[in-house]
């Protein structure tokens, strides 16, 4: 996936949920990053690096991660569950749409 594909998939998936009041997305060369706000104190921080393949989604409540899904070359795909966001649980690879679907489930349960 390239930066354009990531940005398009992410914006489409976030819009489909109807849960976000605004999205701030920036691209810089091979990197896309930003935030999608549910409300001011609850937002999704996201990051994608086309070169390394690194992908990070962190739901932030207040000033702490409350849930997340990441991929990096060191730990592979892993989940930071809402029950214990500091833990790393290995998971199978997911598409951007699948990640946002899981996020939607978490948000609807809050």
C-alpha cells in the first residue's frame, strides 16, 4: 500500500462510521499521519510509513492510549486491548477497513 491508498482507505472507513467530527491528515513523502476526533478529549491518532510498512492506530482518551492496533517490523501485527492497552497481543494482518471496524466496536462500547 502507498500513502495515497492508505489515506483514501482511512478517510472512506472513518466517514462510513459516522462517529468522527473531524479528521486532520497530513502527508509528507512516504508518511501519512494525523488525528480523527470523536470529540475533543477522545481521538484516534494514526501513522503510516510506506517505506517501512509501519502502521499505528491509537485511540486516545484524555492523555492515555485506551486501545490500539499496530504493525512494525519488530513485533509484527499486535493489539493493545482496551482492558490493558499497554499489553501487546499478536493478531493476524488487517486492512485499514478492518481496523476501523474494530475501532468502531470499541467506540460503541465506551
